[in-house]
């Protein structure tokens, strides 16, 4: 039996619940082992709600961190599934964000401790990863952030950009001045290959929902219902998570387009083909049902303990 590939989940865990679908998919993955979770949009209740989510699947040992510099996002979104997770599963307890590692400390500690390389699955803003790249050596490693990633990261799988039309703006890149700057830092400085899954890929694929999950008391079902997505949600983050879990674009059902990418100061992305580049975006090889079925199979309740 081959060992699982190490992955780290970098999520905004903020306004949308497709992050929850992506996380459960990674927890159920037969190919990848989730080593840690970083939250890249600061909301006081986010880290503890992630911890509550993990605890329902017996995975409360997975470390959680939060980017405490990411203050340019609202404190709490409408239809907060984070609050619902805490209210439902916390037994009246609570931990503030002060109790969790900062993003850079988390990444540097975790990466330095791994014997193997880990892939990063980034489905939100890229500020935490940008800060990691710009970090200096510390008690965990004498290497700076770029050197540490080169030694300990295999690949970055990112839900970012829109690649069906040049000059497009996508939420994870163009949301704030910081998100634009971070996306540029990551593209220009990340020392390992990057595969981007764009907005256009996940927009029409709907996954999750209480009927698919099969148990209204399941943590994912609770989160999706609180969000108002009990019938499913667009699959930007789950498709990225599945792509990363499989670890091979072709096997996951995608074509790759390699090239040079630029982001302007407003967050618009531009692309020029280049077969020598280690940056690419993906396009779907099959119709939407292929990806819907693949994701829904992996998040169904009967796979939780496998």
C-alpha cells in the first residue's frame, strides 16, 4: 500500500461554504493526508469553528492557524455557518483566535517538521502564503520562506483567477489591495509548480447538500444548511481540493495550459502560453456530472471513518 501524500489546506473559511465541502473531501481522501489548516481571512470565530468541524469526524488533532494580520475582511458574514458549527457542537465552550498559531509560525513549524514534501491547497486569499515566502529564518529553520518552500513543498494548487477570458477579475485575487499584492508575490516567488483552477471551472458544478451527505446532523450538512446551501453549492473549492488530493491533473479529469501569468494592480489576470513554464491553469475534459459525482462520492456520510 502506498503512503498518502501530505497536504496543507489554506482556506478563507469566511463567506462561502464550499470551503467546508473541500475540507470534508480532504478528510475523506484515500490519496492525501491532511497535515494542517490555515485560515487566511481573519474572523474571530473561524478557527474554533474549524476545530468543531474537525472534531465531528474524529480529527481534532489536526492543527489550525489563522492569519491575524488579515483584518481587511468583515468580522462575521451573513448566514454564518461558523457560528452555527460552534453553537451546535461546542457544548458551550469557546476558544478565541488568540489561542491559535499565526499563519507564518504555523507554516514554518509544520513544514520544518515534515520528513516529506507537502502540497498546499489554497482556496482563499493568498496573503498567508505570501507572508510565508517573505519570512526570514527562525527557531524552526534557518531557511527563509522561499528556501523553506523549495525544500519542503511539492506543489501549490490554487483556486484563483479566471482563465477563460484575458483581463478577468476573480474574487480571491481582486478582493482587496492586499489580496492582489499577495497573488502577485506568490506567482512571482513561489519556488515550486503552481496549478490554478479558475472561477469558470467550478461555477457550474454543484455539489454537497443535505440529501447527498445523508445525515442532517453531519457537520457539513449543518454548515451548508446554515449558509442556505442545503441543496448544494458551486464547487470552486471542492474541485481544487479533489484535484490536489488526486495530485495529477490528467487523472483528475483536466487538461493543462502552461504559460506566463501576470496580475495588474486591480487584480486582473493575463496569460501568455509558454510550454517551459511550471505555472498552468486547468480546463475540464468532461461534462459537469463527472466532477459532481466524483466530489459527492467522497463527501457522503458513509466514507467518514474510512
